[in-house]
């Protein structure tokens, strides 16, 4: 049973690498900003791949536009993955926006604010 998990993890990592390259080089959709594929989770039966992405840097592109663009390109991306990878069947791609970067920056700001507040109180 542990072997199944390691295989799905390896396939997920390979899908992540291939998708990152495909999104960067092949997709020309204006709805997509600077997309980063942050993680891919493949189900144990290899039928579904959850693809987590973030949009970096550009305030003009929001997650909803990017999600629509990626959803429209899912068939193309799946076909290209089929050409690049040696799999019996390529998993269905389901895209999800990854909020972890936003949460991390918000937590970092809160920590910096708390440290600055502690410095003010200790100096008084």
C-alpha cells in the first residue's frame, strides 16, 4: 500500500514539472497572469489530479480569471501531458487556487507587527 502512495506522489511531481513548463511556454491566454504551479495531488487510482496554482506579481489578474483560463486549457494540457509522460491514462486535471502564499505573507506581517509592538513596549 505504501508503494501506491509513493507512485502517486512521483506522478504528481512529474505532472507539476511538466505543467509548469507547459503553462509558461505554451499557453497564450490573456486571462492568465504569471501562473505558478505550487503543488499537484494525484488520487490513489490515478484518475484525478488536483493542481494548485498561484498568481504572482500582477494585480490585474485575479484568481477567478486565471481559474477560468486554466479550466479552458485543461483538455489541451492533459493531451500534452499524455504526449510527454508515459502513463496508461492521464488524470483529469482539476485546478484550485492556492491561498497559502497569501496566508503566509499575512502571518509574516502580523509577526513583524507584534515584534515592533514588543520593541516599543520594552523601550518605554
